[in-house]
C-alpha cells in the first residue's frame, strides 16, 4: 500500500488560496488519489478524487503531476469554515482489497 | 449519498464492561466499515463488516475484543468488550453506497464518543 506524507499543519487567512501537498512516492499504476475533509466532532467527508493531471469540482481542485508521486489539493479563497483536517489517501478503488489507510492528515487553520 | 446514524452518540463506561454501538444506513450498501479515532489522532480501520459472514479484521484488532454483527445490508453493530481506559476513543461507521463503488467514496457516520473510566 502506498504511504502518504503530508504537512502536519498549515495556517492561512480568509480569502487566500490554500495548497496542501501530499507525497506518495510508491503509488501503484492503478491507484487513485482521494482527499477527505474532517471537521471537529464529525466523520470525514469526501472532497475529491483523481488519477492524473487536474480534477476540479465545486469545492476544490486536485493537481497531479505526470509522475504521480505527489498531489496538491487546492482550496480557492478559504473561509473560516474551511478550518479542518485534510487527509490524502492512495489506493485502487476497483480492487477488492482496497483499504482505507488514513495518514496523519494536515490540520488547516484559517484565520480572520 | 447515504445517511448514517449511530447510537449512542456518546457514553461513559466503567472498565471491564462492554458497549455495543449501532450503525444504521438509510439505504442498502454492500461495503460497511468500522474505524477508531483516538483524540487528536487519525482514523484507524478496525474491520470490514461483511453481510452474512464474519467480519474481516485489520492487524491489531481481534474478534474477541471487537465483535461485529452485520445482519442485513442496512445495519451493523460493533461491540467493545472488556473495556479499559485505552479504549476511550471515537468509533465511526462508514459505508460505500452502491452508486459510489467505482470510486470507493465513503460516507461516515457522526461517530460514537466512548470514555472508559
């Protein structure tokens, strides 16, 4: 299973764009990259998933370089309500043995 | 999407006792999982709850300590047996809705906060 490495914490200010990078050097050919968000006292929530290049939805963008050994979650114009822990996961969702291995996550604090 | 409820939402228990946590989903799902999240820590997968067969446990978790039932496609229980203070944690149930199986997008319940004294 591909291990992921993320910064432990980040601070940002309201209105700024936040980029959180995840390293996954031993990602396998069939692995996808998935990001979850967790607010205090809640379960994690799916944000975005991608395989290569760029994926964008109404919440975030995910940038994946050609070698796929890292990925960057981009949150445009963050607000105080984006304060949360963000987890990067790597795995093959079509595999019958897909396991969710949550790493340490990145604790994002948005300041006024 | 899927709406998941857990009972109880929190409990304070004495060491040596057992607590059963319920997870109810508003639709039938094939994949259902149980996690533990200790204070300030990340999530750890305990087991996959299989309908009609024994749960599949991750390394470090055993059936005697964490027995799991999955009687149908919308319900599961996790029991924390013979509790000790080290079992104090948040226990989360999650599911993968049928329409999300190609992405393995998981939906999590609100969690059960357990404190063992």
